C-alpha cells in the first residue's frame, strides 16, 4: 500500500470518527478550539447567505468605470466606489444547464454574465459551503463576509505598484501608472496590527501582493513583523523573478517567516507565457520553483485564465503540478479581472472549470477536489491535485 493510499485511508477513518463524536454531542457542547473564545457550532446551528437561484447584488460595470474615472480625475471621493452608486440588483438563474447573472442598470441597460457553464457543478460547489459562525459585528463593513464570520480569509497587503515586468494584461496597471504607490513600513505594520486584532483567526492568511511585492524594500521586514505579532500563515503573490534570481532571497524569505508562494504562471510552454513579454519566462518559473522548494516552502501555481491566450493550457499545468507535488502545493485558477490593462475582449473563460475536469487533464485529477474558498461560496474555486500513485 502506498503512503498516499494509507494516509487517505487513515484520513477517511478519522473523518468518520469525528462525525460520530459530533453526532453524539448535544448542541452547544462542541469543543472550543484554541483559536476561538466560543465553542464550535454544528452545521445546522450556523447561518448561511442565500444560495441557489436568487436575487443578489452586483454592480453596473459601466457605472463602476465612470466612478473609477471620477476618482482618478479627482471629481469624486474614493468612498464613492464603495457607496451604493454602482450597485444594482441582479438575478442568478439557471438556464439550459448554465448559471447566469442578469442585471439591468437604469442608465446603461441590461447585462448578462455566465457564472458557470455546468450548473450541477456550480450548485454542488455552493452546497459545500460550510456556513457562518462566530459573528463579529465590528467587521461588518469589511465586504468579504468570511472575516466577519470567523471563516478565515486572505488579507491582501499590496506593498507597491512597482513591478519588474510590464505584462498585458495587468490588473494593477503596474509600471505604467505614471506614479508609484508604495506603503511605508509604518503603514504596513499598522495594517498587520489591524489584521492581528481580528478574532477568531481560523484559516487566517496574509497575502503580500502588488505590483511585485518582492521589490518593496519592506517586503522581508513586513514578513518578519507579521510573524512576530502571531500571524503565521504568510504568503506572497509574485512573478517569481527575485526567487529565480537568488536562492539566498528565497532562504531569507523563509527565515523571515514566509510560509508559501503564489507563483504567477500561464502555461507549461514559453508560448503560453509569451504575452508577458519575456522570452525565457518558463525557465524563470522553473528556477523559482526550485529555489523556493530548496528554501523549504511550497508553491501554489496561480493561473490567470484568459480566453484565446491560455485557456487551452490548463490541463498541462495540472499535469505539471501532479508530477511535482513535492514542490507544488496546489493550483489556483482565477479568471481575468477587468481592471488595469485588461480589456473587455479578453473575455472570462466561463468554461475553464470544465477544462480542469475534462479530457484535457490527467487522470490523477478529479474535479471533486475543486472547492471554493471560504470567503465567497459562489465566486471562488480552488483545487489541490494529488498524485494517484
Ligand atoms: S501582472 Fe503581475 S508581474 Fe505582470 S506587470 Fe502586473 S504586477 Fe507585474
Ligand atoms: Zn450603469
């Protein structure tokens, strides 16, 4: 019996034992974990946001762009982006096996987006949502509701708008903004202090991002500080260049307390990475993966899927992850974000979840291993591949 098979059996038995204990305990008598001040709740005691076909809230994409332009021109305040100005009601409906989001703006007319091309898979994802517990009223306005409900989250700390690349697309418009915005160490510490004050901190991750966060002179001190105040799941989202250039940099990041690296990658050939404008970019990625791994960290491959660019490269990335699981922790697929240097004809790859579960992917991958992040049951999915042998 392989180690993987044995671990899988042990995990299955442990899970069933836990469920038996859970069933036998009366409500209100589950244990209080070290990260919480109150006991765990049974699933039926937890609240849940509305799921399934429903009326929800969305934004008018045109009103939002107008608001953003107004902020950039200085004719309206940044608060207007989070006020109700662009918010409109939307309907989530199932039609012909797809899940659609329909909305209409009084000024700009109707919009329709495809949330999923496989409705059964989408509803299954929603059904896995664990529910809300540990409500914290003081973080109610945060937006990502998992922080409010103690379900864990990624706190994004954008260290800088600088970058050592000029990709197209780039959601941050890094390197071409005409100005640099970079947090001082005091500002970073203040953000981290606020993050550390949130309780409970189950699955609580800090993700340093940018631009290219490793270019910030405060990157390593920020990681060290975060660890010193008890934030110990620390990650960086990076293009990997600094990690590829210098094994010593990877070692310093690990020594500072970095836990893992989200590495941008678009495919397993130079051609699939070519839109980033670097001729040997795949080589850089592979070197970065080696250096990060040698320093004792693991990599999550972070793939921005763009129709017509790399939506046909998804299978080979999963294959690579499966074959290199001692270095690669997982794969995170994300659709393109229409911000910065993304243009609307680079449409969202609505079918990419089918690709990662279809004929293009290796047999060791199953879409049963794809699940949403705890912050939004209807918007995020991530998956961890495992070797079958
Ligand atoms: S996409 Fe990432 S790596 Fe590319 S320019 Fe933007 S911030 Fe830099
Ligand atoms: Zn509008």
